[in-house]
C-alpha cells in the first residue's frame, strides 16, 4: 500500500510510486512501459467523472491499495448514449434521454 504521507499526491500528474521505467539503451522508445509515468489514476478519475461517477482509493501501508470506481448505470442519466457491442451482435440505442444536448 501507499504510505499515508503520500496519499494526497496520488492524483497528481507525473507522480508515481512505481519504479521509473527504463528506456532501451539504444534510445528507442518502442516497448517502453507506460507504467510508472504518473498518468493512470488522474486519467481514470477523469473518465469516471465524465460518466458522472467517481474514483476513490483505500490504501493500507504494507498490504495494498484498492481502487473503487462508480459510474451511473441508468441510460437516462448518462451524458451520452454509447453503443452496446458484443462478439455476437451490435446495437445502438435510439431512445432519447436527458443528456447535455437536450437542454
């Protein structure tokens, strides 16, 4: 888990508790891992907010960190209509609801 003294920094861009990624010795950026660059949690929280939800963290030092994401599930409360797809079929809702375009 993340130490209590660092919890407030977790949603700052470019902050990471992971080891710094190593670039290839030839300077080639191919295959460079994105983990550890400090963008994951801030971007995940932006996505959750976009869908009128939230992202919360619970951390116990020495044990682990848990991330909880909540997103509104009611189509009438969504910001926009998204396609529902699967390997078996593709469908798109045409039902009008209360989104930002109807105000």
